[in-house]
């Protein structure tokens, strides 16, 4: 299971997983204090909407990070051929 935004409490901290049944649809379980929601996709359309709305957004937020300065410059190494990043 991985983290995502709870559809009910709107807080990051819920967990999602994929059912072990033949359809392999997504479910969300929120164990945050005061919530306890359980969301199960019962159709392919619902599965897709849950993944796009609550899971993909959490994955993008987790992948984001602050970057300062410009992009590093890529140069060849002294040995030649291979590329290395200058700091």
C-alpha cells in the first residue's frame, strides 16, 4: 500500500492498494484520526477516476522537490566517452 489523499478528510495520509480479485481495482483506506473511510472502486470507470484524482496527485507531489539555481552542465570526463555532471 502507498500513500494518497483521503477523498473524505482531504488530508494526505490515507493508504491505497489494489484488490487481489480478478479485476485488480484500487481501494483507499484512511486511518487518520476522525476519519476511517474505506473507498472501493466497483467499476473500471470508478477505478480510473480514483487513480487519477487521489493517487496520481499524491505520486506527483511526492516526486516534486525544491531546486535552486540553474540546471547542471553535462561534460565529458577526462577519460573520455562517458558523461558526468559538474557540480
